[in-house]
């Protein structure tokens, strides 16, 4: 806010700059730089120029000169002394001066200075600065409502009231989310186009305390409405069945790690929203030329995100639930979908025993194949996907079946379309038979 006031002053928009300087002082009466700026402006407005003094000297009323000299002494003395003081008499100030007097009239109960022979004692009235600093637990009514226009606290990107405002090194303020989204596309200030590469690299989007406090204290109703909109949007983004964000890239499988390099602006936004909402989940599907992405996919859980200086990120994820896509749409450049989750059908009795035997055969066959690989291939698999999961006793305990099936499906050199068909199966027996056929083909043997 202080930087904006300075800029308005340089542009010659003194009335607006005074308003912002006063708002800074309402929040922090010890803000010396803002105090000095207001004092300088008051001196320029209230102290007569040489022409006005000459006019007063030529006037027939000698008391006019006395009042002018008294005014100069009071204003200049106040600027060099203890800050802003009330002036008992003033000449005609013109349009700017009249506007300034109207804005200052709301602070009539402000500090007064009483001089005696020993010292100066400051009487504190019910001023804006006193009401802010005296007791934060009491309602703040120090600033007249008509002095604060909500439009002055509007983000130039979303055109709404600031929410979690941040200020760039070049002095421009935006909503935190709005600025981050802009920097996804270009590391420049959205207004003045100054480079923000160092600001982006530090990733310190600190809330501007003064601006945030003014909004919460003096625009409480507008802030409550803005916060409700933010909460509603967050709630909508947190739904993991309706409007689930979809990352269209590669095959993902339950329990299997899936590291991602995120560089596209739309997916930067998507990953950031998944973290901010607390879900830390999104769907992964492979592309489809006709539909945009496939009918089946796997949820990914975000374990860690490493941000690079230029805004890109390396996201460490692992697979969760499988799903089927019901409807498709888009939000802010990335796909979203309504989905339903898949789970394996359970079997009992004789079928369960047969299923266990088939699982043991496939597991042993996979172990033989893996250990027969050349060291360089085996090391690459271990580095990317980790070791082969241990054999499980209860193969139906998970709705996705045993983890080794998904690990094998990820490491086997198979066409993604074939892998997708296996991912969509809801019977463990059918999935084990498919994997057994692949292993048999790779080992140049026939399935039993």
C-alpha cells in the first residue's frame, strides 16, 4: 500500500496518495516513512506560496498577513516536530485542500498537542491509530467507513477483493493464488513486466500484513463474503469423485511409484491446487485421440514436491485406487472427470484355493524372469520402480489385489493399451492369466 501511495504521488494524484498514507498510519502510527510523506504533502498544501503571501501583504486587512505567518510557523514547526498537528486557521486551499479537509474531518478526535513552559504533552483522542494499537480485541471504528472504498483493495488479476494479498518486489499487490498462476506462464510482474525470476525462485509468497489487516478490520463484511467464495471453491476442488483433476500422461498402477516432471502451466496449477486443498491426489490416464484421455486410470497420491527455481517441479507420487471415467470436462486448461472406483470381485471356497495356486505359479515365474535379466536392466528397474513386492498370504485383502501384479505390469515391456486392458479388469484370476501369458512369451515358453 505504501509503495502504491508513493507511485500515485509521483503521478501527481496527491489526493489518492494521501488517502493511502493515512490508511498506513491507521494500522501503524509509528510508520515514520508514511508519516513523513503526509507531513510533506500537508506542508505543500497548507503553507502559502510566495504569490499568496504577496497578495496578503497588499491586502487592506493586516490581520490576513498575521494569520498567514502564524500558519506557516505552525505547519513548518509541526513537520519538524512531533508529526501531524491541527491547524487553527488556514487560507483558502483550493479543490485539493478542500478534499483533504473532508478526509481529515473523520479524524477530529485525533491527537492534540498542548504546549506549556516545560514540555509538550500529547492527548490521545479516539483516533484511528489509537483504536488500532490500543486494544486489538475491541471493535475497530477509528476510520470512517466512507474513507475506505473496497474497489481500492481489488486484485487486478481476478477483479475481486484481495484474498491472502502478496506484494512483489516491484511494489504491486495481488492475491497469492492469482500471482502464482500468472507466474506459471511468465516470470514477470503482470502489471509492469519487471522480471520476478529471483522472487519466483525463492518461493516466499509472504502475506502483506498491513494490507491483510486493513481488509480484515475495516472491510470485514466484504472479506467474509470473499472468504466464503474461496471456501466454496476449495470444497469443490476437494471432491475426489466429481470433477477429479486428470493428468494425461502415462500409465499408473496401484502401489507403484510414479515420479513426474511438471512443467506445463496447467499442470503446475493442478498440482498446486491438489496440495492446497489437502487431498494431495489426482487421476492419471493415458491419452486417447478421440476422447482426450482413456476410460480407465489410477489415482496418484503426492508424497513430495520439489520446486525448481524456474517454477517447474518434480513430483513424487505413488498409485492408489483404480477408476472408470463417467463424464469428461475441463477446468482452467486441464481435464477433470466424474469417476467411479473399481475393486476386485472376491471369491470363496474352491475358487479361492485355485486362485491362490495360480498366484503362487505366477509369482515364482516372475521371480525367475526378473533374476534372469541382465544386471543393467535389473538395476534400472530397481532404481525406477523399487524391488519386487514380497509374496502375500491374503491376496484378496486389497480391493486392487496383490501388489506384485501391478509391479510386474509396470516393468514388463508391454504396449500401454494392453496394460490398460489389464488395469480395467475387476477379477484377479483374469489379471493373473494375462500376466502369465506375458511372462511365458518373454521366456519363449508356453503357459501351463
